[in-house]
C-alpha cells in the first residue's frame, strides 16, 4: 500500500524506464514546458553522493539526456548538496 494522497496516473514507475520518461517529456512539451530540471547528487566515485534512498543519480543521466534530446526537451541540473562538495568534487 502506498502512503500518499497522490498517485501517478500511469501507476508506479522507475526513472530508469525511458519509455515513461519520453512520454513524460512529450506531455510536458504539449503543456508548453521546454526545460526540465534534474537533481544530481554527484559523481559515484565521491563518497556520500547519493539521494535519500541511497541511489546515485549519475547512472540515470545518459538515458535521460538521450530521451530529452529525442523528444526536443532541454535539461538543466540542480546540484544536490553533499558533505565536502567543492568545485573539484563536481
């Protein structure tokens, strides 16, 4: 059971499912949105660079960027904070 007042219309999904990602990009473009902002938690070789569920978002980037390019969507990044983050670590 999902403890949330909100539920995705398509049901539960993974950000690794690029078919869903491409469909979401198409929906956003139809709604007039041309840029998505992705959270990026940092390089996988730097300790502590993962999201709150322990997932390093770096592994998703290539697929999401390819899907965005295929659909005509621009992508910007939000660099998530992590201990020891510096210009050298990103």
